[in-house]
C-alpha cells in the first residue's frame, strides 16, 4: 500500500474480521481508546486492557446527532448510552474523551444540553468537543459555544497538552455547504501557525477536525478547502495524527508523517462516496439488527519496533 492510498471499510463489516495493514492506523465506532507511549499512538477497543504506567489513553466518539429521530436510528441517545457504558467498563480509565463533531442534529439548545448532561456520565475528568456542521446551523457556532466553550475565549478552536503530546482542536465547518468545501478561514489559520510555532518538531501532534482534511468527495462537501495550508503547517512535525468524523464511515490515508483517520458515527451510517448521487447524502436505513454492526469499535495494536498494526473490528452489538 502506498503512503498516499486511502482505504474504506465495507458497509456491513463482519464482527469477527481481522486485518493487518502496514504503516496505517484506523478506528471506528462507539468508543476507540488511544494510548500514547513514547509518542507512538496505540489503540484498543473499549473493554480492552489499560494503557500501562508509561502512557495514557483517551477515547474518541463522533457524530452523536442528538435530536435525530428518523428511521435510520430512532434512539440515538440509546446508542450514546451504550458507548458510554463501554467506556466506563474499561479496565483503566482514559484521561479524557474527544468528540469529533455533530454533537447535535439541528443545533437546538436542548440537543446541546442533552449532550452535555450525557457526557457527565462518562467517568473521565473532561470531554473535549469540536463542532460539526450540524452544530453550526442558523447562527453559526454561537449556540454550540454556549454549552462547549472549552477555553472561555468564545471560539471553537483551541489546543492543549497531555503527556508530551500536543492536541489541536479545529473548527473546519465554516461556511459549510454540499456545493462547496468548508474551511478554517484566515483567522484560525493564523492562530494555528502561532500555536504550532512554540511546539518542538519532535512533539507528537494530534489534530481534531470534524470534516476530513483531505478531499474524499467534493460533491458532498467531504473535504476542507484550505486543508493544504493546514498540512503545510503540520508536515514539519515527525508524528501527526488527524482524527475526523463527518462521513460516518472509516477511511484512512497516510502522507509522509501525517496519518488521517475518519470514524464511524454513533447515530447512523452514510453511503459510500458517490453511491447516492449529488447533494447531502441521506442516512442509510439498514435491516433490523444490523445498525449495531455498523456503529462499532476497532482495536488497534502497534507492534513494538515494527510498522505492522493489528486491527480487530468490534461492532456496538458485541
């Protein structure tokens, strides 16, 4: 597999399937646990062993779409509760949780409030969120920020450090439209340049951005217009991991030292790129009993001293 090749998962993965890929990491589903030891990302599915004394773990969830009530998933809060139970069942508590966008479905205050209240049930010190385009309807991110203003500066981007790793949380849903690619914008790009200027090139970087930072399918807005400017700032670093949501399915790509990963939704699946014509793709309704197989987790183990990764897919129904 070349370093510029991307991989997509099947729409209906077999819960017992196992894959081994070189130089590639990916995850999906309700709860993914990342462990960083010596700057090397290692992942495990919810319910797996803890991270050990020399590292720390965190959990990624994405696209909860609280407020969605259609047939594709009539109980999205229930899906989130099941994910929370998986996270709380971990043998070693993660340091924090990241949510990579679309907490809500229609940007309503009651949806944001439900998310904030449900996140309190996760037994972690904090939950870091970024907005998705469904969190930025009508009045942009102002409604979202009333509930999720992480640094008190009234903006939807920020950074923090944990265990020698620098985390950057971005808002790349500005001016979102399925007819054009959304962007970060000049103000945020200037902030990112300043933020990274004080970080050592040897420091591992983890970027949180809702929409992928590479163009997967422009007709659906599955890409970021100014991603090239973001990547120009990230490429000098020796280890960069970009975590995205938005497309409700697993795809991954590696370019040099930058690895991109999208996660599955906790609400409903979406079509594979190009499968459903033009315009924003609609939620995919699957037969009864199949939804939990598409809202899953993935365990990833990095073999010490090797580029091989062992991937094990585990559905939400496990």
